[in-house]
C-alpha cells in the first residue's frame, strides 16, 4: 500500500549518548518548506510507525483535514535494556537522553524542518516508559516541549514528585491513557506491576494542576492492540486544526 506522505531519515552522532541515532521523519503529503508544521517526536519510534500505524493515520487525518499540518519523528532504541536505561526515571542514561532530545534533536529539527520553534509547536509521544520520559522531559523543559501524549506511562514516586514539585505547568497540554486491565504488567527487570493505581493517582494530581489535560481509560491491557485503537483520538485531540 502506497503512502501519501514520505519518509526521510536524519542521523545524529550524539555526544550525550555516545552513539549514532536515526530520526525517522514522516512528512505529510503536499509538504512544503513554505508552510509551518507541528512537530511530534515519538519515543519507541519504530513501534509507533509499525504497530501504531502513525504514517497511515497521518495520511488519513491530513487528507480529511482533521489534524493541523504535522510532521511525525520517530526515535527508536537498540533493545529492551537500552530502552530501560534511556526511558526509566532511574535509568542510567535517562538524564543523557533528555539532554539529547533538548540539545541535539530539537536544534537539528529546527534547522531542517519548518516548525514553529516554540514549545506549543512540539509534542513528545511515548507508550509505557516512553510516555514516562516524555512527561519528565516536558516538565523539565516546558518552553521546549509544550505537549505530551503518554499512553499507559510507568509511574513511580519519582514521577509523582516531579509533577507535584513542578512550579508552572500552565503552558502544557497532556493526553494521558491507561487501560482498565493493566493491573499485572510484566516489566523489563522481570517484575510485575500494577499500572492502574499509580496512573489514577497521577490523574488526580494532574487534575489539580493548571494545564490542559485529557484523560481516557481504555478497555484493555498494556499492549499495542489498545494503544493503536486509541491513536486516532490521541492525534485528533492534540493536533486538531
């Protein structure tokens, strides 16, 4: 099946992560450097393109004029352990990964793509731990990333503390989901965790903060089957014209 939009790759030789990472960019049909675009940066990038079907949805939603002009950028991980190191609140590389996003990814995209060059024009997306690092990055750099889509994020005390102690979240817009059956989720370290209870606690806390906040409980478990079913609503909610 052909695509209306087109893929383009950029490489970053990251000084923070000491590795070369690929940014997989999907440009919508009729892309032109004369227009301005929202930029959506997806952790778990290959998963969002393959299992989340983001390129297919981008074609459809742009054609139907249900989302504003948006460029989707995917950043992937090496393996599940590398993902844990980069995305987990206590991961060895999380701090470096956040610096990579802010100081290497954003400048490259600002140089190569016609974005809005402000927080409200940039969105961080992620599922599970990818959603966690998206939230924590936006909390730390709200002027750089003004929007977050987090699907079934991992939430622990550190995440709650960061939200609780964030002084000004008024510029942020957050889309947040959790599945009703996510009560026994296997994790990379071999443990099993209840994701539902901490996500309800996070919802309670975010509802008290002065931000734009969308929450949906999905009827399902911690898998792409349910995140994919929710993708259209997530994109239309966050990128509406």
